[in-house]
């Protein structure tokens, strides 16, 4: 990147609503690691349950802001836990909102990376499969390559940030690849 190049802006979406979630800690660690070369804005998926009756010509303000954040970002980084061998309900709900309006959703063609984390050694790999399937159905542009999974995440977080060097190096390399394909 040259000195005059614009700093890429990415949207990080934590797949959990928990205030002290490991997904947010992973995003906070990435944010610190990538700055100032890449700006990673940490968003929220705290949205009402998807209801097509509420998704008319004037969407709810929170939904409109969520969709606008996706549209304005050059790429999206989703970091998710695994709940009961799958994707958390709030993340699926957010992706349902993000998939609309049909055929014109901001995620269509948007470069997207999925990272999963879990206290289990498997790192949330089963949740990734579900998230990838949903993103492919929406038409997001998924980053290929190895899955970024962070197992035993509870031991790799300090002061609300991912601090494990190996995990940070692996994840930041993927984010940099994501920026290259955008």
C-alpha cells in the first residue's frame, strides 16, 4: 500500500450479543493488530427478529443502519462462536436482515471472511459450515483458503482482546488477503 492509498475500511461483526464475548475480543485484537493500515470498525448484530412485515419501504432504523454499515464497508469480517454445533441465532437473524432487499442486498458480492472461536479445541468449525452456506445463498464473496478457527479461545484472550500471537498472525493474514481481493 502506498502512502497516498486510502485506508481500507472493514466491518467486523461479532456473532454474539454477549458484552464480554470472545467474538468481540477476537475483533478487538484484530483491530489493534491491523491499525493503522486497515480500519476495522466493530459493528453490532443486536437487531429485532426478522419479520418481513417490518421490512417494507421504510425499514426499522436499526436495520437500516446495519445494512448501511455493510454497504459502506469494503469487506466484512464475521467472528462467531459455535452454539450447539451451529451458528448462533442472533447471527442468523442478522444475516437474514442483511439478505434483503432480495437481489439488492449489500452483502451481494461483498468480500467476506468468517472466523470462528470456541473454548473447545475445534474452534467452532461446525458453525462456519452453516455461516458459509448462508453467505453463499446471499451471494457474498467468501474468502477462500484455510478456515480460520480459534480453539481454546478463553486461554487466548486478555483484557478483552485476542492476544495469542499464533492466532493473531493466522487471522490477520486472512484479513490482509481479504483486503487484496476486495
